[in-house]
C-alpha cells in the first residue's frame, strides 16, 4: 500500500473496519530517500588547505581511512588555525565542587526556579481561604520575573499547585499593597532592590571553561564506553568513511536506520551547513581535527521518531478520509473509500507539521550564520575541484538574497522595518536641518539657561558631573517634543530630577558591583584558585546610601496602563466567520 500524494490525485483503498480492528500495524522497512534541494548555490566550506591532513589520534569508530574530497583555497572565509585549535577542549583537573554547582544549576533549570539563599524571607501565609507556602511564593515570584504578571496561565503552569483565580487574587493583593504604600508616601522598590546578573571577569571565565572542559571530556568518555558496550561489533559512531561503506553494502546491513536514511548526506550537512558557521565558535574546523560524525544511538532515535510520526500521519489521514466519505455518502452514491491528497494535507496540518522543508532550508543561512556563495552557472563539480581557480569568481550573498534564491518569500515585517530605518535616517537629516534653521529663536533661552547655572551650584552634589547634568537638562528642555517653558523653576526641577536619577543609578551600580564581587569570589573558592589582587581588594559591603523619595521609576509605577483599559470578552471582538 502506497501513501504518497501527487498532483494527479492518486488514491488507494484504506483497510476495512474488520481488517483494521483485527490486525496490527506491522513494521516493515521503508525506503525513503529524502532528496536534497536542487539549488544552484554553494555553502562555502571552512577548510582552506589543498589537502586536509588528519591530526591527532583517529576516532575509535573509524575502521576505514577517510577519503575526503580535495579542495582549493578560496580567497574569502574562515581559514583553519595553525597549531593548537582555539576551541578544542583540553584535559585538566577534575573539580568535584564544580560538579555540584553544575548539578544545582541543572536542577534549577529543570524546576524553572532559582533557589533563594534566604528561604525564610517569604514565610507562608493565608490569604482568604487560600494558603500560600514559602515554596509556592518563591515559585510565584520566579515565574513573575520571567513571564510577567499578565500571563496567568503560564504562572499557574509554573506553580502547578495554584489555579489561575488564586494567582489573580494574590496579584491583586500585592497591587493593593503597593497602592497603599504610594498613598502613604512610603518607599517602594527602587533599582538597587532588584538583583542584577553577576558580572564575572575574563580570568574567571577562562578558569571555569578549563574545569568545564575536563568535566565534559570525562562525560564523553563515559558515554563512549556505554555506546561501545551497547553496539558491540556494530560501529557506535558513524563517520563519513563508515557511512560510504554501508551505502555500498546496503543489503547486508541489519539496522533499519541504515536503510531508511542516506547517512553520507547527514554527515555532509553537518560538515557544510550545521557545523560550518562563518565564526570560529560554531565551525568544527576550530573545535576538533576529526570531521563530524553521528552516533548510532542518535540515528536509532531518529528512526523511531520517523516511524512514530509516519504512523500518526497515516492514522490521521485515514480518519479524515473516513470522515469525508461518511459526510458525502448520503448524497454521492459513487463515492469510494479512498484517501486523497487533501486528506493527507489535512492530517499534516492537524498535527502542526509543515508540508515541506523548503522554509527550513531557506532560513538556515541566517539562523546558522553561513556564508552562501553565488556560483552562478558554474558547475558544482568544477567548484569542488577548484577548476575555476582559487577565487572561482564567487561573491558572498546577503541573508536576504540567499533566502530569496532559495525560494523564501520576503517577510513584509522585515520590509516595514527596513523602510522605518530608512525613514528614521531621513527624519534625522530633516530634524538636523530644522534645528539649524530654527536655532536663532532658542539662542536667547539657551543663554538664560546658562546664566542660571551659577545659581544652582549648591543644589548639584559633588559626585555628579555638572557638565553631564547640564547637557542632559538641555537635551530634555530644548531637543525634545515636550512643550516645556525654559523658566527658572522648570530648570531647577529638571536638574533635581536628573540628580536624583543619577544617585539611584550610582547606588544601584555599587550594589551590583559588590554582588558581582561576592559571586566571583565564591567561584574562585570553588575552583580552589587565588583570585586576582584587584578583586580581593574590593569592598564586599555596600554602604547604605540615602534613598531618595522621588524617582522617575516611582512615577512610572503609579501610571498603570491596565487601569485605563476596559476589559472586553474575546467573542465581542472576534469577527464572524
């Protein structure tokens, strides 16, 4: 039975109800060779040497030497580094404390929560008939920090023990408390109260990378031993040479994934597309001497996924075909129990799948940061052998041109953004012309502003740069669309506001610096290394600064846009079909 739609509406008879109930779907080897898209564009390889030389020991799964294709050096692109590869993992010293830190981060990512160093900070409480434990509150505030307070279903899915109504009630209670604190002119949250991400120095990052490399190498060796024990005599890692040998002896292979997939194509895609970025971090030539390979376990998982997905598509297509036949049977006597092309398309759409992979491949250059070269009418064999010379006369295409050549329609949103950028540039030039034309009327106001600067020296604090405050105030008064009269009272109010904001930022920066210092010192302690002298000499405690009562952030918090919006049900705004 063949299930492959085409333009001629080829049909086949689905099994009857009795046959489908009494028989199970048998697994039979399906020969499905996915054709590669015939696009006359070449993705440039990162290799620039005339003949690739293997460095280091060969892989454990390589029984046949690699027969790689010779390439000529091209004028543009990444050249493999000489000597030691910059991104290759180097064996080091195993650190057990770092493993514990890694496991904690993995658990936090799994549970979608960051453990609070002070668990007693939020004790449990009862709100009406609902009891909130300390753990639930911690989950709630972690979820709010990532999803926001408007995503009630997302918050409920993160907490899992509270409903949407209970979460909405808790949010309303918090908002009510904030409103009461504002009404009493009490301090609310400022920038320094919100913890920022810790900044770690480059030396600490390199030390962490060295320990991580050793841990990943140990994990890799452990997994390789498990793979060898699992597959026994069968190659546990498929290289290009092994894949080519399997393709030549396809009938003698017992593994189903060897007959289902074209393994050399998979490895070629990794070599030239998925691991061939235009920057060294994601280019395999800068990571390891061995070319890309794929484990047999991964291919086995892909095979199981393909079989499972194919079964779901077949089952859904039969369902849509039977539903169509039942709906048309009373009026059309000649209707047959057949599966048509539209039934399969409906099944694919019901499963949330794409009809083809054209958009996926067209977006690969932008997503993977590939350099796509326009080879024009040059034959691919000539490009591979370098018959046209080192340069080959090819130019790098932009991502938009590459997507257009691969058949991807342009996104109107991208066009609108490009138009807006060009419009902004035009507006900027026009505004400069307007400013130069209308500079004379405001010269008098500027002079008045500068003369009043001397009267404000006692207001400006010593740690705030007078020139920066003056420049920012001038920009606010004379270079914005706000209609603010440049009077003495307005100038004083603006400068006080700027000073308050700068004090908030300075205090928040000092808090962030101390937090980053403490966090980095903990990391150096975990690594069992001496921290740099500059880091050890920093202050680890922030002096409590004066909390200014007035802040622009406070004014923004008082203006909640939700209060000015009237809620309307979805059915009231959804157009009728």
